[in-house]
């Protein structure tokens, strides 16, 4: 007796089909991300779940939404969320990127400790074509072919007396504008190395 396959549609109850075919992003975590691999998982519902390379070739497709020099947006249709996530992780690992790796602190009087500041700087995405640089290893000397350098020099002056008094009043706290009260990635100054321009 041949059972209809789950990919043919209309075989499973609606709530099971929804869990099988979609991933929901909830307020706390994504749901329905697991893959049912056991071939007899839906046997009691009268459906076959066995894998077939012919069926995969027939049902799987990639639809390109946008394609330009900097970005590719596409939909993968007919594939499990776990496999799609594996493709996503592989693609992310293959994209050449650059990040702040070494931080030299001369004077940090902020509330943030040096190690935390260095970690946060390392999380800033750097808009540079990393394929134009050589990979920097520990043995190599730093030069313009494997390193980019930035300087972060921000000073937040102490507020004068009227501003300091306003801090005691919570209602006026949001109205106070402290110069350089927030340090942003735009405060990073690029320092060209060698023939970088």
C-alpha cells in the first residue's frame, strides 16, 4: 500500500502542516525549527515522510528576489529550516570580513572597563572590502596590506552647575543634552596606513 507523501500537501492536519512548513518568530524564541527526520513520523496520519532525492530535486527551488553588486536576497523553497540554517551559517563563514581585534587603551575614564570596551569595539561592523587585504597572522608584521587602524578619542565634559542641578529632577533628565554623552561608531577615526587612501 502506497501512502501519499507529506510534500504533496493536504495529507496532514492543518496545525501539524503549519508546524512542519513554517518557522514562527515569537517574543522569546523561534518556534518549529526542528526537522522531523523519521520516515514513519506521520504514518498514523496516513502520510509518508521518507526522503527521496528525486522528490527533493522536484520540490526544492531558489527564487532570487534581488541581486546587485553588494547584496543577494533569495528564498529557499521546499527545504527544512535546519538545512536552510546550515546554508546560512556556511555562507556567513565564507564572507570575508574585518573586525577590530587589538585595542590599545591610553586613558579610559569612562564607566566601561577596558576589556568590555574592547569587546564592544570588536562587534562594530567595518564597511571595508576585506578581500583587498591579506590575512594577518601572528608572525606577520602589521602593514597597509593586512591592517586598518582607528582612533577613538571622545571627551565628555562635566556638566556645569545648572545642568547638574537638573539631573536631580527626573522630569527634566530627558531634556538635558550632554555633548558627547554617547559614544557611537561614527566617533571612530580611520588612520590610513601606508598607501591606504
